C-alpha cells in the first residue's frame, strides 16, 4: 500500500505544512473511510489505518504539530 511507504505526516494526509485544523480533520476523515479495515479488505489496511491515526494524532494537536514542524520527519520527531 502506498500509504505505508510514506514517512511525513503531511504527506500521509495528502496535505502541505500550511494546512489548517479544518483541512487536517477533513483529510483524515476522508482517508479514514478509505483505509478503514472494515471497508478495505487489503491485508495491510490495518497498518495503514493505524499510521493514518498516528499522523492525525500528531497534527491535530497544536503543541505536537509545532514540535513536528520543528523536528521534521517521523523518525526525527520520535
């Protein structure tokens, strides 16, 4: 699955780093429906849905979003 190869949270949610809170929420909801394991029967859909959830959890909170923007990719953030 293409989503699993992506590392950047903005890229996972198909957004730019200038995205607003509403853009983040809207993109997450759209992609969550697409990759939810109950709707998507691909074997890796569970992993993709979890990765999508991690990206949303980070970018939906202003404090963690600011830290992520400062440090960069997923590996550097953790």
